[in-house]
C-alpha cells in the first residue's frame, strides 16, 4: 500500500493538568506531543487543507485535484 501525506490545519482542543497546559502555553512541544500521544484532545475547531497544499500534492503525485481550500 502506497502512503501519501498532505498538510492541513487541524483545529483541536487539548486537555491536561494545569502544569501540562501551562507548559504547552509556554511553547513546550514535548509536553504537547505527550498530550497528543495520550489522546488528550478532541477535533472541534476549524479544519481545512489550504489550496497551496493541494497544488503541491498534485505536483508531487501527478494528480489533478481542484485547487481550492477544502473545509472539513
């Protein structure tokens, strides 16, 4: 099976202890990754694939998807 990737903006709410959330607010990427790995989040915000990413996808994979923002 071929694996492909596309970048998108994913609106999520992350939950954790006071200490964990404050680390995230301070820019601690490792603390954020730990919360994500634990599944301490819900997808509930604005999610979309920007048109420029679809254009890049088309170029990389030789496809012809319409180049427009995709709202999810």
